[in-house]
C-alpha cells in the first residue's frame, strides 16, 4: 500500500535542532516543583551562569525581589481567603 497524500512520515528531528530552542540543548528539570525543588532548580541554574550574568541576576533580584516577594505573599493570602 502506498501512503496517501499528506500522510508521509518524517524522521524526528533531534532535540537540539528544533526551532523553539535555537539549537541549544534543553535543560532537564526533573525535580518536583515544591519549595525544595524550586530552590534546587534555582541553584542548578545559578551555578551554570557565567560570572557576568550572575552579577546581573543578583542586581535584578536586589531591585525587583522585594516587590515579587510582596506579590507572592499577597497571592498566598488571597488563596487562603477563598
């Protein structure tokens, strides 16, 4: 039997060649995303950053961290009220 129009199969492209990630290998986030998993994932990402990017991230956290923490606490309060 010959395949009909539009049903031709293609070989799967490798994960590093997809359009979404621009040829960069995907980072596997295999931990559960609870409080401890979030911290461990953040640590994994942090230690992979070059020193210049670490400095930039630290500056952004100092600038935006208090506002984000306030929003997280407000969201938690709102969840408890419902």
